[in-house]
C-alpha cells in the first residue's frame, strides 16, 4: 500500500473514531482523549530524551492523567470546580520525585516534564468543556466539539492538498520547508467555507462566531503545525511516533489542536 493510501486510511479511521466518540457520549470522548493524552505524553517525553534531557516520564504521565481526569469529571458535572486544586499536589510531587532520580540537569528535566503537561495535557483537557462552555448542568452540545474538529481537519487537509498541487512560495522555510503560502491560503478559504456550512446546521452559536473560530484555527492551528515542526527539527526527528501509520504519532496528528484549542476555549468562554 502506498504512503498516501496508508495516510488516507489511517486518517479516515481516526476521524470516524473521534466523531463516533463525540456523538455517542461525552464520557466516551473523554476516555478516548485520555488515551490520546497518555500516548501524546509518552511520545513527547521519548522525543525529548533524544536531545539528552530526561524528563520524569512516570510523574509527568501521572500528573497528566489526573489533570485530564479532573477536568473531564468537572465537565460532566461529577466533580466541582474546586477539585482542580488537586492538580497542584501532583505538580509539586514532580519536584520531589526529581530529588531521588539522581539525573544530570535536574531543573531541565523538571522544566521539560512540565512543558509536556502544558503542551499536551492542558489542550486535550480543555476540549472537555467545548460542548458546554457556559458550565450549565446537564448540557452537552456535541455540535460545538464536532464543528471545532471539522474546521481543524479541513484546514489541515486543505493546506496539504492545495500546497501539494500549487505550492511554490515557502511559508516558513527555516522551520518547515514543505509548507507554502498557497497551501495556507487554500486551507484558510476552505475552512471559512466549511464554517459557513456548519453554521447552517449547528446553530448553538451564530455564523460570525463560527467565522471567528475559523480564523483562530487558521492562524493558531498553522502555528501549532509549525511549532511541532520546529520541535522535531531541533531534535532531528521525522515523526513523533509510529502509532498512526502514514501520520506518525499523536503529536503529529493533533499538532494543530494543541495550540488552537486554548484560544478557541477562551473565545467560547467569553462569547457563550
């Protein structure tokens, strides 16, 4: 099977999994993305080790699980908001764990352990609130979460297809020589078109809100892609992992989400 066919098949399976989880149940979505959080942290810490840094894998993954789980349980009204404070315990435990590891550059290790949490666990945790940004009891608007992912996917796919077909002018050659302005503009136009179509069916928010979310995704989703490219280039890595044939790892597939999700979350919080 060619790389393009493998990439396409893997992408379809992943899209179906995410859509099915969102539509079926908020608990199923949370479970799926808890798994993605664990895999993403493992990938991140393994990549960092290639650069000679030794983050606390077990402590970071434990803190990431607790961070994601507490946010997910708050989002489904099982825990109260103040239970987020438990995360401070697990965050400061990382400092204590480092005392007993006897590794060189302990503060660099701690810094990259926290960086993994901020980069992977925090954005995935915030996704739990998208279906109910007003924190109303018993509310679950799957359309807000579906719309976010549709726009992310359209922007990524549009930029890849248009860039491959027509790309000539490099967008950010020092970081990612394959990305082009033509691809970025093509992905953006398709994303705005998708936002218009989505607004006709997903009416929990207005057209101008979907357009604003599209703009956030076009800008910060692209930056997320570039940031991960810069990270991989800095440690001479092609992909973050091999769990997704044709795509690499979880970090490769969700790089746009990591940077875009916090900005979209803040927008929803201020708008809804």
